C-alpha cells in the first residue's frame, strides 16, 4: 500500500458483504458459524442496483411496494443510509486516538459499542486495539479471544508489569483488530492496585511502552485504542481515564441512564483536575433506541439539547442481531452485516473517524 493509499481507508461495500458468514468482505476474515441468509438483505441488495434495473426496463422492488407500509418505508430509509456510506473514505488520525468507553450504569451497551465500533473501523482498514479491563471479559468473548484463567491478560500488565505486547491477541474474524483480554483475576485487581506505585498511571505507561515497541519493530502505528470499562468508578476505570484522551459514553435511552450521567461527568471533572488534564468527553452515543416510545424520543432530545457537539447523529436501535452476536463469539459486523444494528454502528464509526 502506498503512502497516498494509506492516508485514507474505505468502508467496505456493505451489500457485497452478504448476509452472515458465507462471504467475507475487505478487512473481514472468514466467520465461525452464524445465521441463515436474510431475505431482507436480498431486498437491500436489489435496491442497491435500482438504477441499473430501471435502465434495463426491469421493475425495481421498491417501486412496487406501497409507501404507506411501515416496513417498506423502513427498508427504503435503510437503503438510503447504506448508499450514503458506500465508498465513503475514512481518514487516518494524525496520531493514535485513545477512547475510554465508560458509564457506571450497567447494561447501557458499553461492551457492545466498544467491540462493534472497533470492528467497523478495523474492517475499513484502520489498525485498532481493544483493551478489556472489565473482569467479566465480555469484550474478549465478542472478539473471539480466549480469556480463561490460564491466559496472560491485562491483569498481568497492570499488576505484574507484563508488556502489553505479550498479552494482545488477534481477532480471528477481522484483520487489523487486536485485543488485550480480561480474565477473572481482574476481579481482585482493584484491591491489589491500592498498594502499588503510580497505581492510576499503570495502563497509560503500558500503552506508551507498547506503542514505542511497535514503532521500533517497524509495525504500523495503531490508529485507535478502545478501553472497555467495568460498570463502576474504581481504580480500573480511573486507569482507563488516565490512559485516554477521549471519553465515549454510551447512553441507553431511558431515564435512569440520564440520572447516572451527571455523576459520571463529575468524576471525569475530578480526573481532569488531578490526573489527566487532556481528557475530554468527545463522544456520546445513544443506544437501545426504541422509536415506538415517547420516552426514548424525549431522552434523546434532552441529551442532544445538553450535549449538542458530543452526541453522534447515529442512533443504535434495539436489535436482536446485536444481542445474538456474542453467543457466536462475534460482533454484529461479522454475524449479520446486513442488519440495522450493524448499519448503525458503521455510521457511528464513520462519524467518529471524521471528527
């Protein structure tokens, strides 16, 4: 790849990725199990060639559908969104962007957001590292990386001073994506960190050493690092805040998520004041959005009103495919790239890359 080609990367054409596993697009390695072909994907594929079929005199499937049908409107809307992303170029950042994905409220989509945005950027040809510092290890599971008790993990990096290079493992489904897994040992790391020197800076130093080692070995620079945090504000999360330059906050479109956001922002202010002055809340992503409810619309409107520059335009809907993907140790990008959830995360990844 020439330097001019490396300056920008392309999101792969989504319709050519097919439904599920049989075909792997650019940046995607062959899948491992999955779902049957999706008839909705066939409709989307047909819509992508609507101009050609119109020229040849054949009937376009959307021309024959009733616009008053909610399903038809939704399919047409999704098709237009896909067309806007086709061939879209993603710029490589000038330096490595490090995101901490955090929210002390559980179940808002932190891990799901981490792995799917990371997968979308990696599928576009960018070099991405996911650091899993949640003792549950769900991000490691979703990326298909082993994280049983005998595996060297981010615990060994934080507590035993292992080099980060010794614990990272490649994601088997997506090229350019690597992961530092979490094991159950992290559950006790909070207590063990208390007595260690520079306890808040250990992850930051490990990342700095790893970046220098990659440069020394002639490896490509990492474009993005995503740190998946546990649903708490303990020392593991503080380490993530000290290592990052940006915070990505997933917010579930429900009232309790708003209530927890104010406390999270207060803690981030404390980190900025005492430990990491460069930290900023750069990105907020609305997740689990249900357009059928007034509550979801009200929460989304309120968040956008208070954080107009941080909230992404992309909104992640409630999606069965997103929930199913981890059971196959995959992200939704490889499990069902034609789904609405995959499309939303692709849009969010493109927005982040272009900011």
